[in-house]
């Protein structure tokens, strides 16, 4: 299982179109901003509670961090391959 996961990761981050990782990370950041804005509107409208909004916000931050980590992994693969 680990080997399969590493193969998929290697394939994604070292594909000929390396910019896909950057594009996905940028998209994740944009979506996070949009989702947070929508969450604030739901809070103002009383549709959701503060506790749920805090959890939701934490999850969005975690997704952003995952994107940042994937970008770092891609950059590390680039350095290894260019040696």
C-alpha cells in the first residue's frame, strides 16, 4: 500500500506538467477564501453556529496546509531530478 501511494504521489508531482501542483494549490487557496466568506455570511444569517464554523475553518486551513506540503514535495522532487 505504501509503495502504491508513493508511486501515485511521485507520478503527480513529477509529471511533465509540474505546474499542475501549483495550480491545484492555488485553487485550494481560492476555494478556501470563498468558503470562509460563505461561512461568515451563514454565521451572520444565523444559519450555522460558531462552534461548527470554527471546526469548518480549521478543516479549510488543514486543506490549505496539505496543498502547501504537496507543493514543497514537488519542489523537492525537482531538486532531486535536476542533480
